C-alpha cells in the first residue's frame, strides 16, 4: 500500500540514526574505561646503626682498664693505717673509649663492708672534687667543683654526690679516647673518734655510673 511504503521510508532513517547514536554512546563509555595515568617512582634508603658508649677508668694512678665488675682495683693506703685526724687522697679518672659518644658520670654512695663496717666504716668521712690535676690537699683549696661535700663539710661514706651535680664525660675520637673526667677523693678518720676503733678493718666500694648523653 502506498501509505505503508511511505511509513517504512520515514521510519528506517530514524532507526538508523538511533543505532548510530547508541554506537556513539558505547564508544564514549569505552574511551573512559581505557584511560590510564602515567606513573614513576623514586626511592630513598638509609643504613641505620646504633652508637657506642664505652668507658674505662684509672684508679690511683694505675693504667686505664675496664673496671666494670665490683669491687674494681683494691687500693690500700700507705702507712700503718688511719689514726684520728689522718687524711688520705685517692684519684680516679674516667674516660670514654675511642668511638664512644659523650655522657655523664654519677658518683654513687659507697657500699661499706668488712668486719667492722658498722663501727669503723661509719666513722669515716669524705669529700670529692672534680679535677684531673694532682690529687692532694691543694685540690680542695680555692673554688673547686665539689662532687661530694663542701669547702667546710665532709660526708659519711654512705653518701653519694650532692644534689644537682653533673659530671660531664667527653666523647671519644675515632681513634683516641676522650678527655678524662677526674675525681679526687679526700678520705678522713676524724679527730675524736672512739678509742675502741683501733685495729679494725672496713672497706668502701664506690660505683661511678656512666650514662650516655
């Protein structure tokens, strides 16, 4: 029929147009899915190593050594022993070994022992100043850096360093130890101690506790 033929001719172009539009939509969606980003990477690597803190000491002029186990070197003072009013001096030097980092050194209270710790040991008094010079009476004159005691007062052996005292310890060099921190002990059996303390024996063991900075 003429009418039907005309309807087909008008309809077919319309169907073709829809098909092309649909195809365009499909192609458009496909382009979005296949888009990609360029990328690249950079890396950084670090080698992590721990520092070293290691000390050694010289007691009463002896060679430097690792005196890390109590009691350390045993010092016997010259003479017949302490009488009332006797004063003896004991130098101790502490330093960081080569390659060691810096730190501080704290002088702890003495552990008093021996047969007569409660009597003779309790009677002794001491002072300590920080110095690497000769350890004698002159080290306590002027304005020294007191670690234990003061210019006018000593302390019992079972007393550690004064509150607020900080004893620095220099770092070691790559191939040499650090500059030592020196302690000069002045140990006294005071005048007026009881006569019953004759012929007795006691020991005093100090720990110099080093801590890295």
